[in-house]
């Protein structure tokens, strides 16, 4: 089973669709990922990311719904995620 996490594109770097990258905000954690599979992606949009690649564009409402579901699963498992999506102290 694979898990793709929603994140918001903060910035995009590069013009070549095959090597274009983006800085993605995953609820306070920012990572750089490849946009090779979603070359049309632009700053401010939301993507589903898996192992360093953006797999699909999604709308903001769907991203919020998915993040809420992931936080609920973490809480059910006793992991208690904080507002940024990471483990609580």
C-alpha cells in the first residue's frame, strides 16, 4: 500500500517539465519534490506527494479533508498529531 500526502506548493524551480521541482508545505514541514508527473502545477495549488514526487493536483477542500482524516487516524492510533501535522510533544 502506498500513501500520498497532500501539500501546498510554495514555490517552483525550473522550466524543463522533466526536472522541474517545487517546495511543498506539508502543514509546516517544507520539502522539495519533483513535478515531473504534474508539470502544470503552480504555486498556491495543492498536490498529492509520494516518495519525492507530486502524483496529482487536488483542490484545497480535498487536501483539507485528507489532512483531517490523517490526523484522525493518528489520534485513533494514539499518536496525537499537533496542528502542524507532526507528533505532539
